[in-house]
């Protein structure tokens, strides 16, 4: 499975961005799709999750501002980010969780940079 993120960029505080994660395989079969982010010098943390049933979960720091969604027909997951803050600056990674022949697999994209200026 290959995951390709896009949509990052340099924006000002308060602006919006929509990140996309295109999968080479059907995301319908994935247990969950996640967005993570990693700021310089910090660990990679989960930002948002959407399960195969469509349930969503968010980190407290982005609740009410970010929305994760999926388009199974396009094999793409999105992260709509509104009200961006300088502390949202990070490399954002797409992640897919799958079960293949009874074994768990984790797939990562290459990341897309989001920079929010104050």
C-alpha cells in the first residue's frame, strides 16, 4: 500500500488547509485511517482517526477545528484544518491500519509540511 499526502503549505494563523491522502489500495478494507503530525524536536502524535465504520476521533488540541473524512470511491482520506495556529506547524503524515492474512500492518505516507505563521 502506498499513501501519498498533499495539500500542505505555508499559511497565516486563522487560515484553512485541506490535506489529502491518496491510497494505492482500497481504503474500504482498512481498519482505520489516521493523520499524525510531528513538529521539530517532538514525537509523532495522532491528530485524527476515522475507522472503517466511519467513527472519528480527534486529539484534544484540534477538536472543533479539524475534520477527518474519507471518500472510499477515490481511496482518499482528507483532513480539513480550520482556524490554524502556529502550534499546528508540523509535518503531517497519513497512516493506514490493516489486517492482512490475520496480521496487523501499518502503512505510512511520506508526509506533507504545514507551516502556520503568526
